[in-house]
C-alpha cells in the first residue's frame, strides 16, 4: 500500500460483526480521528509516567514518542499498527545513570540501546527470528522483566517515605479505580491514581507551582545533547533484550488479531523501534517501545487501521508543544511517585511471572528453577560487582545469569543425557 493511502472499509461508518478494519483500511476520517484520539488517551498515562519518575522533560518525551510512532509506521510500510510510547524497561538504568552522571549520561545509554536494537532488526531481516527464540526463551525473558521491575523497590520506598499519607492515598486510588472501573478507565488506573494523588497533594499545599506559572503556553520542547559513558551504557544492555521481546510479542499479537502474516515485518519493527529510541535519546526523550495499552484499544474497537496511528502520532507532537502542560506533570511530588512506584514496579515484576505462566515454564526442571531463583535474588538485592572503573549492578548481573547461565546449564543437561 502507498504510505498515506488506505482503502475505505465498507461504508466507512461501522464495523460489522465478525469483521475487523485491517491496517491498510480506514473508516471515514471523522471516525478515524476519533479512534486516533483514543490511542492518544491510551498511551498518555504510561508515556508520561517514565519522564515524571526519572526527571526527564515530559514534553520532550511526548514529542519524540510522536515522531517515533510516525517513523515506525513508515519503516514497517504501514502494515504494523502501533504507538511507540515510553518503555518502563528504561526506568532502572535511567534512574541509576541520572544519580551517577546526570541526564546527558542517561541519554547516552538510551541512544546506544536504540542502536543495538536497530542492529538486531537488521540481523533479523537477514537471517530470521529463530536465534532470538533460542537466546530468549520464556524462562529468560520472564526473569529479566521481573528484575527490571523489582530492582526498583528501593526507589519506590524512598519516595513513599517522603510523604507517606499522599503515597497511601495515591496507591489506594490506583486500586479502587482498577477495581471499580470497566474497559478503558480500568486500563489507565495508574494515570488515574496520579490525578487523585496530585489533587490531594495540591490541597495539602505540597506542590510548588512556580515552575508552572513561569512556563509558556506554546513553545518547542527543550532538547538535551547526550554524552557517552561506558559505565552508564552497561546499565542499559538488559533493556535491549526486553525491547526485543516486547516488539516481537506486539507483531505476533497484531498478526493473530488481523489474520495477516507479519513475519517479514519483524526485522523492520525492531529496526524502527531502535531508530526511534536513538532519536529520542539524541534529543532528550526516553526510549520507546510498542504499547500494549493501544493493543487494548484495537481489540475493543476491532479497528487496526494505521491511519488512526498517524493521527495519534501527529496529535502527540502537537500536545508536546505546550511547556506549561509539561511543567504541571514535572511538578508531581515524591509522595505521588512513591504510591505509583509501589504499584507500577510490582506490576512490571508480575508481568515477568505472567510470561512464565502463559508459556507454561516447567519449574520442576532444576535448571529452570535455579536460573529463575538466582536471577531474582541478584536483581532484587542489586548485587553489584565493581572492576576498575566499571560497575555491574544487579540487573546486569542477573541478566548475565539468566541469558548465559541458562544456555550453559542447558548444554550440560544435554551432555548428561537429561531430558529437556
């Protein structure tokens, strides 16, 4: 299909039972724009949450997520509907790099992550996806995702202690919204908790609005040039593995829902997300990934049109041009971040367990049990090994155990004649 050309689905006004609007189709433009706005709302809470937690400029991250989405659609030939929002996998390495070297050093890690992911995409285009399935079986990917979330427990605790009452109110709001709400609102319970916590902190007088008052209504986002530090870059290497798993899972999910064979776009998707992540890092935004939140919108509406994602990408760019809007988000107090962190970081960890469950990982196998157990303890305790100028933190060491340890023990099992 041509890049900005879509066939009209049926009469353009509705989707019949049993049908879907495929990526190369669209409804009438008013309806397509409406779906695009839904996609903006779906990605909004999570995409802003990463810069709010890490201290990155929210407007800049939103700007590059919009640019990245348009790049992704173009590089995947408009066949893979996806919004590229902020990846939670970057939370731990960005936070660590910001503490030790500042924002520019953290951005250097984001850039390198994107370059490595793009290279993986090129290799996948050349030789296929089989080697990724071998390197990253569900046991390994689940373990890595778990430690990326649970390694942040200490950060959540520090923010929680800064304003425990606000944190409890925020956490309770997330739980209640998730429990009582159906459909879309239930999927953005984290963002709803931020709104409630922010309002509570405002009433208490805990928020300094000086920055909000000083910010202009319309301006270009602020841009920051990255610097590159070997120690910081090491922190980001496990993120590459998570982004691979997220992108592969997204493409497979879209293929299953639309009935289209998208295997030939797998390499393009990885390459596109890599380019988008590096571009974000070069300008001051957080790294990107395909968004499960937007898969929820597609599943609910049965509209997989990439036209709606072009609307969402352009809309995100336009929203990013309001510094006052970004300043409101940047003023989110520590207590709110503490309450959100308890829920969010735990949810990321549980997503790792979900990968194990859905793929029926056999923990009756001693190798699987050992790799998962040691990876979790190393990652959660943040066991660090320092060698000269380089420091390897818990996530790096846990990832090495998961990836390398699994393959070594599996080879020993095979040599000993043990069953898989």
